[in-house]
DNA sequence: GCTGTATTGATAAAATATTATCGATACAAA
DNA sequence: TTTGTATCGATAATATTTTATCAATACAGC
C-alpha cells in the first residue's frame, strides 16, 4: 500500500465511510452481536460488500470465512485509525449559534474531540460559560494554545472574520483547522484544513432535488 | 455527456466545489471584477486550473481566451445549476441546539433554502418561535407537508429519534432529506438523502492530524 | 496590421475509486 | 467424517476523477 513514512494512506472516501461503519458496529455490540459479515454491513448502509471489505482492510482487521469480522476488534481498529480512542483537546473559535451548538454537542466525546476553551471577540460573550466551557478573548489564543499544547481548532465565525482568526490561530501553533466559516481560508502548506461548510453538502442535495423534480416533468 | 433524460449529471466532487467558486465569484463581483481566469480561481482555492475549467464546463459557461470567464454569467450559471436562484421551502425537524443554530443561519437564503416551519416532540418547545419560525408538534408534519407542498426536510434530531421522524416525513411526501442525525436512515429508493454528519468530515481531519503527528516522530 | 502571449477547450493520459470474479477457507449439518 | 455453503481476500475489470498536453483564439502592444 502507499505509505507516508510507513503510515498507510487511507483514501478520503474510505475515511468518510468509517464513521458509518463504527456507528453500526457500536449498535450491534450493544445488541450483543459478536461478529458481522461484509454483506450485512453493506446491506445496512446501502453499499457494496466488496467495498466494505476493502475499507475494512485499511484497518488491518482480518475476517473469518463464513463468520465475518469480530465486532469488537473492528470497533477498536476503526477508532484507532481515526484516533478516536483518545481525546484531542481543541479550541472553538466563534461562540455564535453554531459554535454554541457545537460546544453542547455531547457526541464529540465519541469522536475523540474535547473542547477546552472557546474564543470570541464580542466583549458581551467573553467571560461567559457556554455548556460549561469558558469563552475567552481571542487575543489570548496564541499564548494559551502554546501553553496548553493545543493543535486543533474549530472555526465557527462569520466569513469576514475568518481569515483574521486563522492568522491568530497560526500564531498559536495550531496545525489543524476544522473550518465551518463559509469561505476558503489561507494557511501555510503544512497546516491541515478540513472544510465543513454546509454549502458543500447542500449543493449536492439541492442539485439532486432539482434534477429529480425536472425528471418528473 | 452522461445525461438522465437530457439533464447533465454533474459529478459529486464538482458539486462540492461549486459553492467555493460561487463564494469567490461573489467576492470578486463586489470588488467590481468583471472577468476571471481559471488560473486565478485555481490559485485562490488551491486547485488545478484544468479542474476549474472542467467544473465550469458543467455550468455551460464558455470563456474567452486571454480573458477568462464573465463573473456575472458564471455566478448565475452556478446558482442555476444548484437551484440556488430560487427558494426551496423546507421543514426543520428537531429544534435542539443544532436545529436552533440552523434556523438562525442567515446564509441559507443565499443557498436557496427557506425554513417555513420547525417540528419537535417536546411539548416545552411546541408553540415557541425560534428566530421567527414556529415550532410545531411533529404529529402535524404529514398533513402540513402535503398542504404546503414541502419536499425537503432537514433532520437535526438525536440518533434514536431519527428513523421514527423519517417515517413520519415520508408519510408527508418528503422526497429529500438533509440528515444531520448521527446515524444511517432508511428510506425508499427514490428518496434523496444527503448525509451531513459531523463525524464524516471530522474523521478525515482527525486521521490526517494523527498521521501528521506520527510523521513528526 | 503584425506579433507575442495568456487563456480556453478539447483530447489524452494518469491516478484513484468502485465493482466483479473466483479460488481458498472455516463452520454447520448430515 | 464428509459435503455444502457463506464468506473472505486477492486479483482483475470497470468506472470515475484528476491531471497533462496542445492547437486554436482573442486581446495587447508595437
């Protein structure tokens, strides 16, 4: 397999499917199911069974003919792949409505994400606590990021504030940004940006709906 | 090109990039820029210029050598592609924190999305107004969806409530679902589902970050 | 009007991702 | 035991997506 210093490169489409597998597997585990076949997973998630097997191979889990894959092992393997078996401390930038919602989103614990502080430039918000997490002034971000060794930040600010916030984050040594701001941010080559704008996903949906409606005519 | 009853099928990766183009173009327009080259767009967004040209071709816009593409035409063409030049009325299901954030998200107007009502099963919430949109009891959804001819619904409920809500939505004739619930929902073949779980996007990010940290060792 | 050049758009090549095929294997039932 | 079968995992085939190449073209400067 292609590797980067011996680390397997998992294709992005596979990475996007892994959480679906994980969720299904956790459900099965709860129901006491011990092993599961690629066919079953494929049916449940509307995928091809060959694809499921291929995806599973990236986790280094090997199955047994006639039986399938061990549910527990697969859960662990996926969590390890995604680094979801440990907590990554993160900052949240932008305590607006989306930011607030994210701070309150319990599920992130299952995804290895742990918010340790939020930042905003609105004096009204600074000093408040949202879902138990303190909102600090954005000026303090660089120092705190370095002090607390934070590498990941979630950006939930309006478009026009985004780049300015990014620059502040970079000063603090942030190396990975989960970008919800509706714009493209500029970062040095080595910084990881994952865009999670609603618009991306919505574009796919509205196009399909539009095509669907047109085919009805 | 491949067509479905003469409608061009735009690849999903292209659809996901179109909103980025659109955003950049709107910025350029505001700055008074009249035309733009594929090279410029590619540089701004960190893409390949050939890819930009290929994507633009799907919008049926043709450019001029040495000049590039007309900004206004391209904006219109992308909006038309995505059906963002008209409003699609939509229901929101699940008035929790994410749902609330979405109801207040002004940008959706630019994406052709218009929330006309929200639904929840919590009696505390029913009757309230969130960002000017009334929260109704989920029981009333099927009748109202048909009456108001709503085809699109945004699902922001917890995992365990999701499938139940979906079944109710289907009764009302909903044909497109934007699913934020952290689970795979089951729908008939002809119903469009776009999964927008945070986990998908986060998986890509946490994996990359994990690999990045490992390569530093 | 001629010449140089940036850019398009078409075509081809490469890379990536998905789907199909099939022998090998482990379990279940006779 | 033996036989039948569900399932894996490897390989091959297909489809899709991205990237490269290059002739054709419109504008700018001389």
